[in-house]
């Protein structure tokens, strides 16, 4: 899931911009803009199918708006506390912990969520059984990403910046995958030909503003994952050794092969 993996890069660019230059005149505007996105994600996840569902749609939209306001208000109230969360930590410790947490998120994130069809009850129970077999779950990766966002936001100058950045991280890691899934289910061409290159371009542009070498290295890594790795996987198939033995399933011969083998056996018997 390349678009989601690039959200890690999208997270670090605004953090560095807010921390280094602090050019935003009113950071609360960013938070208000993020707030308006939450009801839209609900519509993307469960779009209405017929006109008669208009009343239910308005009720659902109102419930989602109230939930968004609750999250908005809680995060706004906690922003001054989050700003002092890492006041006793050194800058190197903040960077090291954030990098480790984002790497954990990138390793155990559920990349198949976008491509997975809507599961039935049997598939849900099977998925829960598989999750119990693993030591970690994809929710651990989400929590790691959110904690990394919180400790990065705690180094910003004002509570408004902390609120705007934390809310942006919440949208990027928790709600964007649902939007990607909706786009993929409705138009795979838009997902592969428009959304994926667009996210890659935005992430590269944000990285280019701070480190040209990092942007070039990021593009080289993307090219290797998209072209070099699949090519090497296909080329390595010719070196695969297929072992056959008594443990394999017996192959039933067709009728034509039986007819061809019968005269040979008769000749050997008469001889």
C-alpha cells in the first residue's frame, strides 16, 4: 500500500515546517479544515445507494459530526498538556523515538486493508483467529504512529500548532485509509493512475523543500519497490526447483494416454 506508506513522509514534512519556520499565521485554521473532513470520510466509507435513504443519511451525518466535535474539543483542550509532554526530553531522544515508532508502524501496518473486500462473518472470525496467532496487530502500528505524532507535536511552539498537527496526524493515519479504500472500490484506474502518483508527488515535494538529497533517495526507493523488486522476483522464478515425490497428489492419466499405453502392454505380454 504505497499511498499509506507515504503518509509517514507527509507527517514529518509539516512537523519540520512548523517547528523550524513557524510561518502559519493562524494554525487553528488547519484544525478547522481538518474537522470538516471527518463527516466526508463517513460518506466515503458508507455511501448512500438510493434517494429514500436521505433521512438516514442526514441522521448519520449528524451523528458523525457530533463525534467529530467531541474529538475536536477533546484534542483542543488537551493541546496545552500535550505541549509539555516531552519538556524534559532532549531533541535527540525525540527524534530517535519518533523514528523507531514510525518504522514499527511501517512494518506492521495492514497494507491489505485497501484491497480487501467487505468481509463476511466467516472471514471476520478467521481474521480474528489469525490475529490471535500473531504477537502484534495492525492496531499496534496505528498506536505507534499516533504516539510518534504526539511526541513530535509536543516540540511545537504553541498549543494551536500542537492541535493542528495532532489532528492532521489523526486524519492521515486513521481516516485516510478508508478514503483510499472507497476510491479503490469505485475506480481502480483513479487509484492506480491518479491517487498513487499524486501522493508520491506531494510527499516528494514536501521532502524536497527540506532536503533535496532525501527527496532523490525517496524517489529512488519508490522506483526500486515499483520496478526493480518485481522484475527481480519474476527473473528469479527460473531458478526455482520443483521437487516431486510420493508425497505429491497422484496425477490421473487421461483416456487418450490409456489407449496409447494399452497396445504396448499387449505387445510385451505376447512377446
